[in-house]
C-alpha cells in the first residue's frame, strides 16, 4: 500500500535569524502558518515536522504536540538521514521535502509537483532544478527507494546536509523530472519569498498582513499582484534576491552554475 508523507525540516538554531520558525506573524508562529498553507494541498498526504535532537529544538516538539502535529526528531546536521529515518517511522513510500523557511508556499504548486511525480513514475521530481518559481516555493518529491539509496551512498558533507543533491548530481542512477513555472519566465533570482534574514521576515509579515484575512489560502498570483500594486513591499528584502545555499558549494555541484546564485 502506498503512503505519502511531506516532511518539513525545522530548527531553532539558524545562524542568520535564530528561532525564525517560531517568530510570530498575526499572533501565530510562522511554522503554524506554513503548515496551514501546506494543508490545503490535495496530494501531500501526512505532514510531519522533522526537527533535531538538539535541546534548543524542544520548543518545536512541544509546539507540535500541543497542536496535534506529527513530529520526528533526528540528527541535527545529517538532514539526509533525518529525512530517511522519519520516512521509515511513518512507513512512507513517497516522500516530499519542504523546508520550514518557505512560509509562503502555495499548495497549488505543491500539487503540480506531486501530480507530475505520480503520473510519470519517476524517482525524483522537483520544481527547483532548475528553479523558475520565486525562491521559497521549493517542492521535492521522491520514492522511499531513492531516499534509501541516497542515504546509503551519499558521502559528501554537502550531500548529507542538504538532503537531495545526491539525486541531481547522479542522474545516471535516478530517473529525474522538473516542473517549470507555467508563466514560462524565471523569477528564481529576482523574487525572494524565503525566510533567512530579518528583511525576509519583514517582507513575509507584510504579505500575511495584506492577504491572510482576505483568503488564508492566498496564491502565488495573489502575492505577485500585491507586489505590483505595492512595490515597496518587494523592496523590503530584494537585496537578498538570488542569495541561496548554492553559493557556498559551486565547486562541488556539477549541476549548478554560477548564475543560479548570488553572493551577499
């Protein structure tokens, strides 16, 4: 019997914005708002927050238990193993990975990736390799068999920390697919919806303040319409547009080019 789980990796020890997932917007923790948005997905299956065994993450486990949210705790630095052990615990056959720094994730985009994965019988599908959606709409879906192989064979610290590079870097070992934005344009380097800096928090807060009370399941298109109407919101974190973790590993990543990231 098949079972889908969507794993949200979360921690308190962010070096750039400590405790970011439990910062509040409209009186609610950001993590709770993101999980609510993800719950609108028709395909995501069981949502599980995967945090670490570090005592600083006790607050995340407590929050999950208080809100009837499934939670798993695993290795702090080996995210690949944390995802694999979480998938085993919940007996998953299909696993999705969504970071907790994507509080503006659109469930409609999630479902497009899931549906493509299900219709094409692939090992791994994402919408970020190459990316075209605004940064912060990251969805990756893969089979438990592919995850098991990656967890067994991936050796580089970068592969262990970031969970899925082993898939991209070994296309001869896996069948891989990618979803591009239907707009047929690339906003991945120009529009930043992810949470890593205080400027990102200010940007995301404004989006929620403007749109959440109108429609809790506001869409990517709703956000873009708002940014066109109020460009000052776009400017709140535009200095970091295009900045992502790739910049620190360009010498190790054969499938990522320098134009796909930016240094601060």
